[in-house]
C-alpha cells in the first residue's frame, strides 16, 4: 500500500470509531502518512467546536485537495463533480466551511462557495440549493434568488415558500400574484403557515421529515426562518394573504 492508501485506510477506521479521541488520533496519524489527506482534515473539522479550529481544518483540507488535484482537474470535471468519489470530501469540506462562514457573519463568502459547488455539481446531491436560496433572500439578492428558483423548478414546500417570500419582497402589493403563490405553497404543506406566524412552536428538531406533514413544517421553520425574520413586513403580508390575524 502507498502512504496515501494507508492514510485512507486509517480514515476508514476513524469513521467507524465511536470515540472522538480515537478519531482525532487516527486522523493525525493519517496526516503523518499523507499531509494532503483531505479526509483527515474533514474529520478533524467535525471533532472540534471552536471556530478557530474548524476554520483551520476546513481551509487546510480544501487547500490540500486543490494542491493534490490541481486546477485542471476542476475545469475538466466541472458539472459532474459529485460523480467522482474522490471529489466528495472536497464538496463536504467546502459546504461545511461555507456554513461556518455564514454563522460567523462572512455571508458573501459563504454564498460564493455554495455557488461554486452548484457550478461543479448542478445535480446538487448535497441539497445546497435550499440553503443558498435562504441566504440570497437574507441578503436581498432577489435576482439571483429568482434565477436559482428558475434553475431548480420544483414544487416542494421549501422552494414554494421561498418563492412566496421572494414575491413578498419584490412585489408586496400584487395580491393576486401573492395569493397564487401562497395557495401553491400551502398545497405543498399547509402546516408551515402556522409555524411562520407563531401559532405553533417547534418542539424538537426532526431527524427526518415527510413531505406535506408537520415534520416537514418544523424542518422548514428551523432551516428557513431567518430570511423571513430579515424581511421587514413579511409576516404582516403573510397574515393578510392567509386570512389570519
């Protein structure tokens, strides 16, 4: 086995270990064998809570992957990145780093990374389009939000309620348009309205959800409430078009 193969074998053991200390130890051993082992950096980023540590390991992992594969690899495989098993650690590292950047108010940097990942993998196996749409709405980047909705045209509750919020932000007095968007969103999941308007509270974050059911409504509220909060008057418009006080 090469040093790279040995490092990956250690990471397989780390993934199966129930001990954080053991996972850290195996990841460090993997890096001793292969300093460009992106999997080890990703694992270490998951093991720490501090922003400083997470930033260190995410950025080192991304740099290691880019160093190992080079810029031509990205150009040649753009559009089908996720289909190559070796790229998935890069996608996870980048998504994790983007989430961290958003949490630490580096919002434009976070958006840029998500956009890059969707360019590399338009099929979006990671489901990043939903978070990116929320972020664009938070930042009032409505043209980009509309383009994203056009690209991923799907009748899911997550997309339809985000489309409703986009229309509230861009065309708040067009009641027929808003009512149509509201009716479509409510048809996808009628429970989300009550969560958005505070009539129901999330008791626990669901581990998984079923489309159209309350579990999905709770998941949407937890994941996507921020752009609603940031949109002045959005809840007032929602109350009006929903007929609720």
